């Protein structure tokens, strides 16, 4: 591909896809027909730079309409946004869901990650690949975790094209959207303007059989509807639930049902307390981040609110891509208004008037549910220029990710929203000082934000009484693998790993449990008394992470599992820093060499793995490289994987 402005011409469809997002071009400098006025002046400068953040939505618009991004289409998008083609090419090739080479309009993503691998993903892939291919108008891709671990193995079909309905129409998003014809969200440029985006068809199949996956890829309109989110919550209906209490008992599409179940009580109390009072409640409750870092939420909010630079931004990190994690998906699909309310409270407390919800590209049903919820909230005065008549202005914009695990790191996520490659930034400065668009920004994940609601409704002291003094409140755990009842479980901090696995119905002949996902660590079957708290897992020499609990029985080949983890980190490394870029490759190579060796034959490569692991942990820029060795190290030291 020529990485300069060239002679490549967009097709009418490609031009229409971009214009649906950005509006028609105003001059030949942006791709319109040349006029005499264009010879005398050119638009650019600050106005052009302010549109850079529309690059990712523009790439989505092309990919959704055409199925891939051609040279002419990229050239046209770059002219519209005044972005150098070389930079846009770097962004387009950064994400796994985009392609800059011709491919069929339908792509079938078949998950081959940890939970799906143990449930027969390899056999599923082989069967589908034998019967489908480009000649059938379908490209089959082996995919990292799709966030459907409770229903493994899983497949996601995405068909590019245009629906018969307008490109953006809030009212057209139906309550049960998310299957074929799922609606895409409205997008803007981050400065308050709303845009339009192409609709595309999706079909999720889980648990997937070859026949079901083929049907989803070839005729998505005939694919069976997705199961209700309640099926992912084995505790549905339990009166002791706090975060999951509405899932399965309240219509997720109905704002009236949400309010009847206690919705927006917390926001009203937030307005009564004032911003400082809300932060004080969150701080006194002891809430810490649920994404794995466990940073005190109140401190983060206070630091952002105190910054004199304006505007402030709120970012919800809904790009959960850790293999084995699906709790945020279940919350967004089953209780979307709770997230909208929680984001509004967080923004009010920190002085933000605009929020971004960065949503995983592999979550079409959550996308449709949240789009509908945002539209209803705006229509009812719960978002907009005067929230609940309190004179406070706030709105939320959904930004779709496109398949990049690294964008779960907060600063990489900011770069992605701004239209750059999703590479982490060096710290300091920290996001509370200079985050999104260089302004003070508070970033929290979905579970952390939803915890704010019970803090305000029950009070900080009552909330802090749940769990342990150092780890307060309820915690969501994603349980999958060799259990009879996989799903999302809610338990107070302090419950043991054994108690959780008993609820999930762990199978016989348990071999190991992976805590924290691919970036976590293994524990043995005789260590099930580990308390599920941040401090308890730390003392046990492992990590709680985001709450992933994957059980494996003795039928699972451990070396193959470790190799899949290494492959995952090699693929997902952004390549920015040498320790991670080279170390993840060397780790995978060593594991390939010792896949079938033990004892003295593997000793040399095990020593190499330790050396590479230390280098990645000590000198990588972000958590991806720093944790890429964790699971392998724990398997060697705790499980004796190669003895």
C-alpha cells in the first residue's frame, strides 16, 4: 500500500460510508470536486486536529460497510480528517478486527483461547474450515477470547453491509437488539457533535457446533437468538445479591422497570450530597478498582476533581479482553442503565461533562443494549444539558474497540480514542493530570463504577461492612473451565476459592486453577483455602486480577495451555518496548521447544524462560509485558509443569 496521498479512488460505497459519519466534504481539500474557492484557501490547523479522534470510528465505518479498508478508502478518510496516510495505516493495522487486504464480507471469528480450547475449539475450527472458505463468501479466523467463556466454545460472525434503516436512528434500536442487524452506536468527535455509523449484521453462537457456526456465518438471520444474560448468572434471584440483583429479574431494555427496581436513587442522593460528599462516601466505603490494580477509587476521583485544568473527562473501560473475563459483558447486557447511572455519578463527582464508554468490539449485544439505554436516558432527561433538572450537563459517547488487548491499559485506551495506535504512554504524568486529550481524566472499569450505586444507596459504612477491612464490598468472579455451572458469581470479599468452586460445581480430578486470567497465576488443588481478597491472594503468592477463576481437570494438557497463553501475549504485545516485543516471542519459542520434554531435557529452556521473564517484568512499559510471564512461572514453580 502506498503510504502517501496517492491516486487511489474510493468507491461510491466507501465514500458513502465515510460521509455517513463525517457529513459531505466541504472542499476539494477534503475530497469534493474542485472549485475556484479551493485555489485560494485551505482549511486546517486546529480545526483539522480536532477531528483526529474520528479516525477509529471512520475505520469502523469502512469495515462495517465494505468488510475491509482499501487504499482508496483510507486515502479518502485521511483527506477528510487531515491525517497522514502512513499514520492512519499504522492505526488500521494495529487492530485485529480490521483488514487492509481484500477479504469476504463475512468473517467468522472462532475463539481458540483457554476456556474454548478445553471445550473443543480446535475440533470446531477444523470442522468449520473444512466446510467454509472464501469461495463461500466467508473468512474463518481463529480468535482470542470472545468473552463468552461460560458458553464455550464460542463463535462470532460479522457480516459487512448496510441495513435498510437509516445509518443512525436511536428510536430504531429495539429492546432485544444484539443479534442479526444489531445497531451500532452514534459517534462524534469528542467535542459534542454527534455522528452516524453504518449498521452491520452480527450473530453470536455459543456453545457453538459446526452447524450452528456455519449457519451464523452464511445466514445470520437464521441463527438462534442469544440466551438471556441471566443464564450467565447461576445465582439469579438470590435476594442477597447486590451487583447482580436486577439481572434476570428486571427487563434490561425498560427504563421504567429499572427505576421501579431502585434505579436512579443513587444519582438523586449524589445530587443531595454534592460532588465532595460523593467522593467522601466512595472513599469511606473503601472501594478499590476491580480491574486488577486495586487502586483506591476515591483517591483517583479526588485527584481528578482537584485539577484546575478543564475540561475533565470520564472514561469507562469496557474493553475487557483478559481471557476468561466476561463479567462486564453480563453487567452491560443485563443491567445497562446501572452503568449509565454510575457513569453520571462519577462524572458529577469529578467535574466531567463528557464521558466515553470504550466498548469491546466483540460485544455486539452489549453495544445494542447500551445504545438503547443511552437514547432512553437522553429522552427522559437523565443525560443531556440538564440532568434530572439539577442544572448539570453530562452525556456519554460509545467508542468501539477493534480487537486489541493492550487497549485495556488506560493510557493505550486514551490513544485509541484520540485516533492513534493503542500504545501505552509513559507515566508520569498520570491520567488524573493529563489523560484523554491531555486533560484530567478519571478511568474506571464497568464493575468498579457499578459498585458506586450500592455505596450511595446503603451508605459507606454498610458497604464497608461487606467483605474484609482491606477488601470491602462484593466482588464478581468469572468462573469457567472444568465446572458444572460456569458463569458470573457474586460473593463478598473474603470467601475462599474452595467455596466459590463448590458453588460452581467443580468436577472431579481437579488439576489446577488459574486465578486472574492469562496475566494471573496457577494454584494447586490443595490451595483452595486461599481467601479471595487482594491481600489474601498476594500473601499466597498469586493474584486476584479482575476476578477470573478457570478450573482445569487432569484431561487438560498443561504444556499446551501454557503455549496458548504465550501465543496470546505474543500476538497482543503492541511492540512499543523491546522487553515485551522480543520477550514474548522468546517465551513462546522456548515453550514450543519444551512442549514434550521434562526434567533435564527442559532445564536449559526453563532457565531461559526465567531470565526472559525477569527482564519483561522489570523493564516493560506496561502491565502486559510485566505480567506475561506470571502464568508460566506459576505453572513451573507450583505445578511442576516440566518436571
